[in-house]
């Protein structure tokens, strides 16, 4: 997700981690480093092996069979899958427009009285930004109905104006999920935080397997909080945002339909068959969105400048050919 790669210091600390001993089961130092950076009590943070590892614990802690979960879709598919595994009823509220999405979610809160409501800010894969005011309206409504609002902030750093970590600090009805694997480019390490009221964090921790987060991931997470790593992400995400408009223009001029987003990727008119051909012929992988019910679209992160012409030409080649 960040073609510039990880901050050098993060790789250095990951390589230096002691892999001969069991990792700290509480991830204390990783939590303490983020708590200091984000100015939140350490009791409000859990650290895990990616959002996908934190999710089962979260849903097992908050849901029982036949509870309702409202998902603002399209959304990362693991939310629906994990809710279904605990026997919850999943209600999808599709994004019609940025104007209508809040009102539709508020209507779903009133109608279904869900235990949990999930929003990605920015959206994934739509890449549409939310404002703090919009999220606060949802959070206050969730609190009134004793629901938990989960805000997935995995791509927040790629916005022109990030909401920050966490978006709604201290709100009693909000749990934030913050992946480190996107902006810090450490997807292979699996690292993410949950940030929210201490009571929710305690129940989440009680449902997790021991030693979920490796020593390497914990060392990397501590390093991401250092000033040099923060500066690396600020610089590289700024460069990606600068380049994405030109990337979208090049694709459009090549005769391919493209939708711009508020982040550093575009959505292109590429079928699954075309995406498979693109990988076979050029070694370029794109993220098709059939599993998000967005058939015929693919998500492409803006490449680095010296790769851009190659990528655009390869996409144009496969999209212009007959199926």
C-alpha cells in the first residue's frame, strides 16, 4: 500500500528483535509507545497481529448469536465473515452518496438496534473521506442506543487531512482500529491497534489467544512511533497524494474508465479476467473488487513515478483487447 517501503529504522528494529524468547503477551512497550504518541491512557490500547487478529476477539467479546451488526458497505470482507462466525445477523447499509450515508446509518441504528456498527474512515475500497463531525453524530447516536461504533482507520494516513489517531478520543461508544501495515508498509509483520474505552479493551483482551503479537511486530510497532518513522510516512504519503491525480489522468487518457478517491488509489474499469491477464503478462497485480460487490472495478495504488508509464501502458494493453 506504500510503494516507498518501510522507514529504515522500523526494519532495523524488527531485525534486531529477540526471536529466541516468547514475546510479551501484553505487548506493553508497543502499547506504551503508541499511548504516548496519541496521548491516551495505555489501558485504552490493545495491540495485535493485524486488524484481522483483533476482529475475532472484538466480535466474540461484544456479540452473541442473533445479535445484529450494521456494516457501512462496501467494507473489508472480514467484518461480515467474523460476525457470521459468531452467529450474528449482518445488516449491510450501502453507501449511496456522501450526503446520504450518515442518515442511512442513523436509520439503521433506529430500526435494528445493533450491538455493533462498523464504518471505515476513509472507506475501503471506495476511498471516501469522513469528517469528524459526521462520525461524532454516529457515535453519539450509538451511545444513546448502547451500541458500539467501530471506526476502521487503516487508511487514515493517506488522506490530505487525516482525522488522527484516534479520530474520536475518549468517546464512550467508539472503538478505533488502526493498522500499521498500510502507511508503514509492513504487511508481512501483521501489526494493528485497537483504541477505545478501557472496558471494551479488557473484554477484547480476555477473548484473545496468548502471544498473538510476535516480538518482531512489537519491536516494529515501537519503532513506528519514533519521529523519523513518523516523518517518513508523512513524506511518502504526501508524495503519493501528489501523484495520484496525474496517474488517474494518464489512465483516463488511455481510454480506460477511472474513479478518483480521497486517498492514494484509483478505481478502474477492469474485469477479473483482465486483471488476471495483466498479472500473467506484466507481473502487475491489481485488487479486483468482486468480493465487495463492485464487479468490474479494480483498486490500483498509485505507483512510484518511474513505474507509472509502464503500469498505464500495461493496463491499457489488456483493457483494449477483446475478452
